[in-house]
């Protein structure tokens, strides 16, 4: 077996693709797989080796190498690891899987347990910050895993993220932290969209209103980022409506699992679900502003 690459990437969408490009820029040897031919072409142009499936990526991974899984959800995560032509059968003791999707903590724990049977370590490593920050290496990583594994891969982690938060040594805690973060992101985004829809109904200039908010107590990063684009009519997807629909739903379910149910999270999840059902699933999550502009949603 010719194992020559230091890093494998399965899932080269907005975040995974930006991370892959960053790794190549920093000089890492990378093999990748994605079901989207365009993503594969982009990775090839960046100097990565394109493989036909996840198992082939794992076969190219050197001893001690890292497989980054950056797909969308739990089903995709388990498929690329343990499904047909999944990576797990080709992984070897001493290698590491870095799980980056926003998924339920119990899924992370289940994957980590199965990988541990092969002597493969798991870093629970959800990403946050969007593709621009991922590309420049300034995104956030919420890391849960053994200290020795974190130390082993310190150079890689530093190259992909300047904002690294070590949560614990327990895989699953990164996922828990990400769900808490994304629940607040969803609540903040719905709140910002509601406020801007109200401002528009009151006849205010939206650009000026955002200028005020961004220098006042109503400011939030996601509100500024998304509403600037929404006001400009730019709903090209960086993060689809379906992602925050999924993430807020997971967070609400995680809360219910520990006996907690707050007043805002479930409402935010319903807004994203309603925007999805209104035909906005493939638009940027900033589309909740467009949805809220409709008078019937405000009655």
C-alpha cells in the first residue's frame, strides 16, 4: 500500500473545501473525496489528490495521519466511515479521525467507540465561522479528545484554526458545545431578521438601521453578516437554511434529553423549518429575513 498523504478530507463543501485549500496552502499533502464533481475539480486544482470514495482516501493516509470528515449530517458521517466503501476498514491503529460536522453528541460517541476498536483515535472537532474564515485559517474549532492526540496533531490544528477551544478529553463534548453555539446563532439570526423586517415596515432605511445596530446593544456577528447580505438581496448559499434548521432542532432535542426546554430555541427552529417549507431550503440562511418580510408571518 502506497501511503503518502498526511491528511484526508471527505466532504469538500463550503467548510471542508475551504479547509482543504488552506491545508494545501500551508504545504500539507492531502487526498480527498466528495460526491460533487465540481468540488473534486476545485480540490484537484488546489493540488489535492482526488479519490473515488472514502475508503480510497483512507488507504492513501500515512501512519499517524488524520482523516477530516466534513460532511453535513449524522447519516453522511456514518456512511463515509462505516458504509459501503467507507473509510473505517482501511484505517489503521495510530491514525486519527477528526469529526467536523454538527451532529448529535451520541453519534460522535458511537463513532468514536467503533473507531477505538481499530485503535483509531477520534477528535470531536466541530467548526464555526463560515467558509471565509475557514479559508484564512481563522475559524473556530471546538475540540474534545485525548490530550495526547491533540498534542500529536497540534501543527495541523494550528494551521486550520487560530481559534481553538479545548473543551474536554471526552468526544461528544465538542458536539455539545457546537449545538449550544448554533442554538444561539439561530436565535440571534431570527431576532436580527425580525428586527430588520420591523424596521422596513416602519419605513426606516435598512442600511442605516444596521449601522446603528452594529454599534449598539443589538449587535451580533451572525446578524451583521447575514443581514447585510439579505438587505442587498444576496441569498447565494454559504450556509443553507436547512443547516440551521438541522442544528437548532438538534440543540432543542439535546436540551430535552437533559430535561431543559427554553422559550426561544424551539421557536427559532420552527422559523427555519417554515422557511424551508416555503421553498427556501437551498438559499442562504439569511433568507429568514425574506420569509419574515411577508405580512402573513407577522400577524
